[in-house]
C-alpha cells in the first residue's frame, strides 16, 4: 500500500483536512473508492 493511500484511512489526517477544507475530504473519500474499485478489477 502506498503511503498516500494509507493517509486516506487515517482518521487524524481526515479530521485535520476536514477542519481546513471540507471539500478536500470528499475528494479523498472519492479517490479512495476509485482506487478500491480499480484494485478489484485488476488481475492479481
């Protein structure tokens, strides 16, 4: 797992981002879902 991917799921990182820019959290969540769906479709 890449460090940038790990950050998406760290609550403290999300909380800090949320307090600064609420829109950024939505982007991180959306990006995380895209990564997850791409990983499911890629062959192992």
